[in-house]
């Protein structure tokens, strides 16, 4: 079977060539060729990213914005270029709207502890959805507990889709912020963000979007979406761990107080008073993950050259194929059947616990994720403790899906 993927109006993605760009995939696990189907947990890294990290540490390693020597200048320029790369990738209006953080999780916490603390008071409400990752639940719970506010949760239907009518009814004069995922990490559901933002903005409520599971799989245009904040992690979009992004509209960021103190977030300091730096530096205290930002920039450049539209079409084909093949296995039940999905296929089996399936598949060289996927309320919604989750990246093929199907059947034989 060919691993070149065709779709209307574009050239094929050469998946075999792309696979060779990812050195980690060229290995065997328990004597079997590695089939990596856990990209939703973390994606693998292309040679371009690895080389960018090595190049920085071997040739340009220095602190940024603080030195006049050559290494510092080169490091600063590379870091600034990475910020501009991120801006282009998500179509932000200016690079100042891009803040480097450790992860999507830290970005959400930053907004909760700065914008949230300043704007959420006693009796106010924060609105999220029932499909959120823990990282988009717990920071808001913490804020609501501190402020004696209320966390409201918009329900999802049996397909794993947001019930928009119920969401709209939950918007009230006391709603101070909406926080919603772009793509569910546990279900693959793609939320109708433009409609969500339109409804929230009609009530003058800002919207934060958790884009961690979206940016690897589809083009993202924050200006077209209209959201006020958008967050994602580098390691899920073929970049390094320990680096993430907070996008915020410039006028909102300018009004927000700093999250942490020290280092590059200051303009001047005396014992009597500190003057804060401008955005984005106001939110980047201390020495940043310079190499991580450079590596993230390299990752975004890599997939941008492949073409996000092509990647989206390739992965849509894989997900459709996987849902058909896995869903056809007797005793297997798909969890999350939204009309608009991306990235992941979650399922349970009548005779095999997800953890047992994961162990058996590992013996066949197949890596999937099992458990609640940091989305325990989603599991509760469907009356289950855990699912098996296969998640896809640009390097996956239909042959990988076929290997998964064969592994599932072997697991059924073991537990027959």
C-alpha cells in the first residue's frame, strides 16, 4: 500500500520521506518495528528540531537581551525569530502578542492568576465545557475557590459534541471568562470556536482557547477565530518539551499584571518601586527556555513547509480509516463520534481492560495511551474509567492503523 497521500488541489505528502526525518522512529520495540500512536501525549521530533537545539548549544549558547557580545546577540536574534515564527503560524497581529511559557498548562494558569484574579469576584462565574483537560479545569477551580466564584460547565452529548444551546444559556451577566478546548484530547472533538466566541462576545465575555491538541493537526488563525487568548505546548507540535505559548490580544495583555517577578520582566528596580517591562517581556520573568523557543520555531517551520492543509487532509484520512477499521471489530466501542474530529481515536473493549491492551500492544511494538487522559470528567460522562487512545501524527500511515487492528485482535485472542 502506498504511503503517499493525495487529496484535491495539492501534491502528495511523501510519508516515507517524512518518517526518515524522525530518527526515533527508526528502531524496533520488542523485536517489532515501532508504530508510534501516542502523539497526543507528545509528538516525536524531526531532525530539523534536534539540529536546531544542537546548533544553539554548540554555537550560540548565551543569555539573551542582556549582552553586547556576539553570542548573546546571535542568541537574542534566534529567540526573536522564533517569536515571529509563532506569530506567523497562528496568524497573530504582532509578535508582542506571543508570550513564551513552559506549556499550555502554565499559559492557562497565567491567565487565571492575572486576568482572572483581577476580573473574577465573589458570585461571578467562569464557564468551561465538560470535555476539558484537567489543565483547563483545575486553574479555574482554584480561582473560583479563592474568589468565592462559581465554575459552570457546559454539557456534551453522547457523540462528545458541545451542546451549544446549553452553552449559550449558561452565559450570564455574571460570566467573566469562557475557557474552552479547540480539540478534545480524549474525544478528538473539534469545537465550533467561531460560534463559541461570537456567543461569548455578545455578552462581552472574553474567551481563552486551549489549542494544545489543535495546532499539530490543522491551520490556526487566532484573528479569524476572534479569541482573546490561545494557548499551546511545543512538545505536542513536534517541538521540545518545556516550551509553550500564550497568545493574548495586545490590549488585554497591556492591562494585565505580571505573573512572576524578576529578570527580564522589569524596566527599573529600586527598593521603593519597580517599573515593569512592556509586553511580552512583562510576562517572561527570568532566563527563558531559549533553546526550547528556538526548537519550537524550527518545528513550526518544518510543518509549515509540509503544509498544514496537507497535514490536516492526511490525518483526516487516517482517522476516518482507523474509525472504520477499529470500529468494525466486534466488542470494540468508539468513545467520541463527533462529526468534526481530529487527531485521536478513543475506544473501549468488552473483554480487555485498556491497560492490558496497552501492554499487549507494546509487546507488538505499538505505542498507544491508556487511562483517563487527564480528562476524568469526560470518562465520568461516558460511565467508564479509562479508554485506549490511538493518536496520530504526520508520520503515521494506514499501515500503522492496520498494525493496531491486528494488535487488538491478538489481545482479544489472549483474553478470549
